[in-house]
C-alpha cells in the first residue's frame, strides 16, 4: 500500500535521480581478500564500489563483469538510481526523503554513498515499482 505523497517544503530542492543502465551484483569476499582484476575496470557512467572492513570485502559492479567461474557470495540483478541533484552536503534529510516511501511499500534497498555521488540500489524485480513511487516527488531521468 502506498502512503500519501510526502509533502515537500518550498525550501527543499527538487531531487533528480538518474537510472543507470544495466544490472549490478553485490559481492562479498572475506576481509583482506585481494581485489579481483575484473573489478578494477573503468566505469565512468556507471557504479563500481570496493569497500573493505573487518566484516568483509564488498564489491558492487555490473553483472556482466563477474566471471562465470566466480565462487564467492554474489547477489545479482540490482538496478541503480544515482542522485544527480541536489549535490549539497549541507542538505539534511535527503536519504529519509528517498527511503521512507520505499520502506512504506516494503521495498528493500542498498545505499552506497561516495564523495561525489549517492546511489540507491534496488532489486531488479522492484525497480519499476520504486520508480513509480519516487516519481511522485522526484524527477527520474
């Protein structure tokens, strides 16, 4: 069930999201694992993320990059929405404005933030529904 659209204050900027092309995999390797060479390609229009902590080494990359013989933990078939605007670190509440309507409709997400961009990953099967929900108050390009 979809709740009522969230009111948007006049002083909050319009949110613009870009739907990235293709599907992505979430990969988990043991902490301290070497970076696979296939994960080091340039991907300027898409998303590649390498994150290591004591809990493991995570890779997000296009599904097509992952070799067929890959033996680690992998969850394929994610789609990505990149936040194009606003690009203001001082703006508060951006994530909640984007995630609460999706949570209200029981859609799971995975968020990846970086210095220059924020990304929302959604299961491919939920992507059309998420776009429908977010398009009520975001421009999606």
